[in-house]
C-alpha cells in the first residue's frame, strides 16, 4: 500500500505493537493519517492481517512506554485514552 519513499517521509510516524497471543501482535497506529492516500484515522488490527493487505510496519527506532510523554505522539495517545474512557 505504501511505497518506500512515502514511508521515509513520515518522520513522526509511530505506532504501538501489543502482544495479544504468542507470535501474534496487534498494531495500534495513531498517526496513520500522515500517509497520503490512507483515509483512516486509526489502525487497530492484527499485524499479520495488515501484512496480507500489504501494509507493513517496520520500525526504524523503538521508544519505551516510559519515554512516550516526551514524544510528539503523546497528545494523540492521551486523546485515545479519553475516548476509550467515554
């Protein structure tokens, strides 16, 4: 779905990988709306399903949960928590 050039142009793109069951991860992407032509605000899907849809999540860097408040995605994460509580 995304070519390498487009993926490289998303400097603040981040997502969470959550272990649901052994060897299967859920992807929670709060910044997918940064990608041109991708008309979803949030992705929350099984990583292998995304791979089959040719949507690949390959990290360049990893940020620990404790460091998220210093990350540009922090406001989106807080918004997600508020929406989940409602």
